[in-house]
C-alpha cells in the first residue's frame, strides 16, 4: 500500500487491484490490546511517510478493486501478457511482487504458486526497448532474479529481497508489541521517496541504501537477509532512478496494483522549452468554440476568488484584460498556466523540505494573507529570488515576454518563505537542499551574499501565525487577501485533506490540472510533448543530497 501511495503521489493514474482483506485487517487491529485504527508507513522526520485509516476505508476512500485469492494468479499472468502485447519501446513496466515464497514452488499467488521459470517466460514477451523493472519481496526471491538474469534480457532491472536459499524477514516487533512491516518493503519505500528528495538519486545509490538498511542489525536477535540486484548490461547504474520508475509506469504486485503514469518533465514553466515558447504575448489567434466555453468558465471561477478593486500590481494585466469587450482568452490562459505550473514546482520543493524534516506540515493550518508581507518573509523571498528560475521569470515579465504580466509575480515564493518562517527552521540546510535539487534553478551566489550582507542583524524567529489571513463562509480565502490563479494550500490540515479525497490525492491539485488541460488544448500540446528525454535533465548523480557540504553556504545570520 505504501508503494501504491508513492505512485499516486507521483501523479500515477489508472486501476489498482488488491487481494489483501483490509476490512478484516482493521477488525483485527481494533481487537488488539492496544487498538489501532491507522496504518503508518515509514517516517519523514517526526511524521509518517504515509498513513491510511479505518475511517478512510469506511468512507469509501479506496483506489483499488479487491480480488479474491483464487483469482490473483490468473489476474497477474493475464495482466503481464496483456501489457507485454501493448507496451512499446520507450515504455516502462514495473512489476512489484510482495507476499510469501516457497523454495521449490516459487511465489505464493493467493491459492496457487508462480514458478520462477514460468514468470521468466511471461516477461520474455516484452519487446526490446521496453524498460522492465521487477521488484521481488518474498522468501527465496533470488531464484526469480537468477532465472531472469540467465535469460539475458536487455532493458531490465531486478531487485530481490533475499537470495534463492533464504526467506525474507520482517522487522522484529517493537517494545510496544506493535507489528512491523517487512524489512525490504520499508527500505524500498524509503528509497523511492528519495527520488523526490534528490532528482539525481541513481540505481547505484538505491542499491547501497537498500543493502545497508537490510544488513544492519538494530534489534538484538533480528534476522538479516542480503538483497540481490541485477541490471542489464545496456543500462548504467548511474542512471537516475526516477527515470527508471516514474518516466511513465505500469505496475502490478501480488495485490495486483496496476497503473499508467506521466513521464518526468522540467516542471518550472519557463525552464521547459516547450512551455516557455507558448507563454508570450503573441496571442492574436483566438480560442474557438467549444473550448472557449470551458476557458470562460475557468477564468470566471478564478476571478471570483479575487477582489479586482484592490489594485495589486501583478494582477492588473489580467484584470484589465478580463473587463475588455473582447478579452484575449489565449493570453489569459497562458498567464494562468504560467502561475499554476510555477506553483507545482514550489509544491515539489515543499514536499522535499517536509521529507527531510526541515519544515512542518502544520505550518499550513492557518490561512495566509497573500497580499501582505512580513520582514522575515520578505528577506527570505529576496534570498529565494537568487535562484535562476525565479529571477529569470522576473526579467521575462519586465520584458513583456509573459502574456498579460506587466510586473513580477512572486506569491508562490512568498508562500514558501512563509512556510519557513512559520516552521522556524535552519535556513542553511533549507537553501542547501534547494540548491542540490535544482528545482528552482541555479543560485546566484554573489547576489545571495549581497542580500545577506544588507541584513546582518536578521534573526529568524519562529512565527506560527506569520501573514495570517482569514476565510469567507464558503471556505475560500478573503478575496481582498488573494491573488489571481493561486492554488497552493493554506488554512488546511493536510492529513484531513488527503483523507477526504479519493486515492489520497489532495483536492487543491484539481485547479492546477484543469488549468493545464485548458492550456494544452488551447496551444495544441499533446500530453507528453513537454517531457524530457532520458538523461536530458541530469548531471552525473552524487550523494550531495544525503551528505550536504556545510561549506557551500559559508556563514549565516546571527543566532542560527
């Protein structure tokens, strides 16, 4: 389930299947000496990586179809045969198999077994050029890895929890007696999460991490198993792991999870060549029906969230255009999508910082006044403006290269700065993390140092209510404290927001996805046109995200 949640978090969509009787499991947990109603997966600082509660299950918040134990082998074999026929060169197919194994019979698929030779024969039908990733978490899984290796398939990555002669182990029970998951599952889930923390995280990094997690012994008497890895000769171990797993994926496990996902892309809009060339003021070609009706509805909805009389300069180009007799709908859509996709990148930065325990998700529980600014937030916004993507957008706005944007707009960066102020965290670690990720581009170190030198007395104190705003009766931000096209969350408990939506997806993504859909249709962009080629975005991977060098940003503000 944790792997499933990570796929969903990385925008994977599709059908999922499970043969695990979750209702009975929650009933069992409820009868324990210390009743439990929430399943926790991994940890990110003080919080779990993912959680799933009985309340979510009872309220119908499920993203899978339950399959009977007698059906699961047939379902797996049929799924693999169907995908091997459909997958084309360049596609990625991930097969996760988790459960129990038998040394002679193979993988226990419900009421039957799948032998290693049978499985190898099934996957042999995938066309050359299809990237095949096989993750095996069950006893004696090394037998499957050995069989696949002997087939000498190209474009294949296999990870087995243990060798062909030993079972796979779970963690020992904790002192409290609570159950722990399999050691391999825990390690692998954490390794996938590191993809979002470090875009350069490679297969070599992952193997070292998983090996270390499985072979270290933190609990007296705990069993140890050694994982096995196999990589086709035509693949480099330095290839970024997210290109292997999230390039565009379909996955199946013993629970039958199946899904197709989006490719990786350069998210910052003006850093993506395909998107950048479609953001300018060359908008003479009108948007025709029937798309125009959808665009009009979208714009009216976004405008209803704002007070157009406030006179907020970054919004004036949009507001003035909306009130003309014949609005430039193409320019309006371009401006909205530019703002929306910037925020998508900033959200990725936020998730990265939460993962590393540098900011707290509780900092979002109070609404923000997006048109106000505090000194602390202002200084941090200036420092964040030293990243090339942000400063580059400011230049483009002043040069008239972004449709209907007469001045710089930085509400999303101010939102991120506010999260930092509300969390009261160490800024050197935060900036080093953002530098290493390159989500916001390269940093201008000379400008960064210049801004720091202008505020030598600055001490950032934690202010949980920094830039506090307020909501209207219908749960929206007060229009006179809002800016056009802003969808990043605030005034929200993220855990509750995730629990209330199908598939554990945050509802506020809907506005971004609708803006993207309209922009793509208006500009004639096919889904996938804005994706990166293999290796295009990345330099040679390093471990800098795991062991940042303190000397990269020498010194800091007094009091840190």
